[in-house]
């Protein structure tokens, strides 16, 4: 049985670690704020003081962190994982990062004799804990095959997209569409509320009609109920939209949609919703 290390135990990382532990797999975890990883010890995880300590004996190391800078730190910084990992170990970067950084990280991994897969996921808290994530994977096909048993525990589908960076690229495109959709939904929700329409009846029509989607229905319901238990944090959506906007610009695409959506999420964060679900973006409009 593969020994797994998880670097980053936020909403997603902790759910993934819990799922692996439930399946009886040996798991070591590290988190920048150690107290947030402590509950996993009760479930059987080993808590490591540094990324290097977490990764030293692992066969497969998963990172689930906030951004490019955090990824650079856990893999390559002081006490970073790469320096401690054995040649032949598989590194799986599940964070939502820029395509450019994944390219640099792939080269750094290769220099250490490590195979890197970029494998960001679709899904949030519930899917991480239930093992129903969808993995968007770029990298060498042989390494995907070696990691498949772990992907099968954590996810319902592994979508192999091709060379390194392919998973990161599709994840940015996916989250661009999600972020713009949620920002537009917030504007529409407030228009419904201010119009005097029956909010639930109006939203039921939207949710079951052409604008409806799994995202619109889930986030819209949270907006109506004003329940903002985090599934996807507002600052992370702003970051993902910024990464997507930058990536599209590098491809010669001037996004007219990203900036207004980013503005909505930044405003919500400034107004005290940094620790809230993306559905709370509606509050600054209310």
C-alpha cells in the first residue's frame, strides 16, 4: 500500500486526507498552521513539522495549497519536499496554479528525479470527503498509471489531458467560467430581491431553465438561505480569476469578463467575507 503525504490541510486537503484514512491508507500531513492539521491525528494521520518531513518516506506526495507562492514554498523552499523525496517518488500538485509555474515546477521535479503530475480537481468540501472529486491531469502517462490507485480512492473520475500543464490550464478555464457565473448570479439575485418578485419561485424558474447549472443551483440556494459555510473561499476565487485572466492575456485573449468578476470578489473580501463561501459575494450588492 502506498504511503501518502499531503501538504496543506485546508478545506480540500483535510477532506482528501480524511478520505484516505477512512480507506486504511497510511497518511502523513503537513500544514503551515499546525493546529489546523491536529484533528487529523485523531483519525490516524501522522503530523509532520515540515513539508520535507512529511514527504521523506512517502511514495506519493500531494500538495493542495493556495497559490503559486505557497506551492513554491512547500516544494522548493526551506525544508521543502523535493529535497527530501526519494528519486522515483510521484509529486501530485492539486492546487489551482498558473500554467507557467507548473512548467517550472515540472523541470525542478525532473532535476530531483521526481515525476510531477499537475492534477487540480473539480469539486469542493463534500466531494473531497466523499471521494467524488474529478482529477484534471497533466504529465507523463506512466506516472498517472502509478498514481491511479490513489486517484480512484479520492475521485470518481480521472481525466488525463496530456503533457505537463494540461490539467492546470483546463482548471483555470473551468474556474474562470465558474467565477464569472457566480458574480453574474449575485447581480441577478439582488435584482430579483429588489424587484419584489417571489425570490424562491423566481430562482426555481432560473435554476430549472436555460441559465440553470449545478453551480447556479448550489450557490443560488446558499445565497437565498444566507448560509456561507465555506465550500470555496472568496479570496481563492478572486485569485483563480486573476490567474485565468493573466493566462488568457498571454494567449492574446483580452478577457472582458474577468475583471468585473474579480472586483466583486475583492469587494466582498474587503467587507469581511474573507473566510466565507463564494456565495457571500452577493452580500456587498445587498
